[in-house]
C-alpha cells in the first residue's frame, strides 16, 4: 500500500552487506579463495544496486540514472581484482604489502562505518516496528536457506557453496539507508531495518553457520 516503504523493504531483503560484513567473515573462515568468489559477486551486486535499486527507491523512473551511479569505486576494484586473478598478474612486493595492510584493516574499519551509520537510530523505535522484523527474518533466515537449497545439488566446491551461503546470511547493506536519505524515501525505516538486521545477525549468522555450513 505504501510504495515508499515497499521499495525500502525490498532492498533491505535483497541487498546483503557484502563488503563490510560478509567479506571479513569469509576471509577469516576460508581465506583468499573465498574472497575471490565474493569479489565476483560484487560486480553484479553493484550494477543491480545502482540501477534497479536506485530506480526502485526513486519510485519507478522518477530518478534519472547516470554512468556515475553505476560505475562506482567498489565496482572498479572488483573488476581490477578479477583481472589480476584471472591473468595471474604479479604486482610489486610493495603493492602486495600495502594491500595486505589495507585488507587486515577491513574488519575494524567496517565496524566504524556501520557504527557511524546507525548511531542516530533509536533502538527502541527500531524494535517496535514489525516491518523490520519481517525484512530481517527474510534477509537473515530465508535467503541463506533458499541459496543452500538452490546451490547444494549443483555446487561441488565446498568453499564456493559456503561463501555464497554466508553472503546470503549477512544483514542488510548500510548503503540502503544512504540511498533512502539521498532520495528522501523513508530514511527512518531504512536505518531501523539495517540496525535490526545487524543486531539480529549476531545470533542468526552463527545459527546458519551451524546448520547449513
């Protein structure tokens, strides 16, 4: 009934926090191979988010898309990493060391970004909204189960399968709240939905890991 809220709920369900939460988790659990798989998923994710996602939040065509919306730094970095891996390009040791340092800082930096984005949301208001529970349930429980059921019969690579399940089990992307603010589409609901999904994921991620991985 409320198109503005419907678009936010849809993105809260569809867009996982791949970079700030899934990436540190799979890097620690499965190493560089899993990170490579995750980087590949970032390419269609960014294209979809900054085309359909922006169009959806902007209420079906009221927002004009530009190439700046689609070609983002994460997308460029994903393509660059893919090229380096496929063609086995050996970078100088200095660059490798720099990338290792930046990679090691991913976890604390991501926590700072998430904390700064959600710091203004009142926890009481967030947990009083039933829509946040609905979006979080689908995002954190239904999505990883669907991915597990869909991929398990066909994917023999355990690391690939577990990486995709873990990526589907993480909370909603913080960028949804940013898009909601940018296009003035119920930013309170977006921030509350992200906050609730992040807090509930502390319980659901270990649960999904225990049951499906």
